[in-house]
C-alpha cells in the first residue's frame, strides 16, 4: 500500500510569518531611527543592518520553500522523497541507519528531522514537522514498521 504525505498549508503560512519577521523589525527600526541616524551621520549603519536583515529573511524563505515543497512516499519496499530538485528513494532493506532528531520548540510543537542513510552512503532527509500532527504520527508509525528508528533529542534553542 502506497502512502503519500505532504506538508500542510498552515505550516507554510506560519513559517512565512517567522521568515519575514527580520525584515519587519528592520523596517520598524528604520522608521524610528532614521532621523537620529541621519543627524549623526550613521545612516550607512542603518542601511547595512537593514540589508543584513533582508538577506536573513531571504535565506529563511528559501529554506521554508525547500522544506515545504517536499513530500514523502512510503511504499511496501521503499521510502522516497520528492521535492522541486527531484526525487530520491531508498529501499527498506538497504537502510543502514534511520535517525529522528527531535528538538522541543517552546513557540510551536516539537521539531522533527528524519535522516535516513543507506548502506551505499545515500541520504534522505525530511522535516516531518511540516506535516499535520495526525499525518506526522501516522507517517512515523508506518515508518517504524519497516525500520528501527533511533530518536535523538537535541537541546532546545531557547
């Protein structure tokens, strides 16, 4: 039986809000600090900080789009991940190691990153936190039927 799991739009929308946050902070800062910076000759510093924040937001948006464009497919004999860069599959009998990295996130639910390595060195990575909680639980339950899944708990960022 083939099961396809795709990220939910609500997860994408939440990520976009967090991704544009640095730009919003920079714009608010520019609005309130522009007069003081121009009178002191520090407008260049304000510009540098604003550009850095914009680049950070672009970097975050690229990561979000890449993570949310992926879908994972569980078949009887293999797992495959499809994204905008193509598709990769590994058969269950060639999996050497499967790790689920967990990090508690105080703002949202726990973040999960699935890393699968085959015996020939091929890797699959999938951010299962982009799935709905129900789909993520179902996906991990189905995956555990085929492979031993090692759970590694990372330290929280905050």
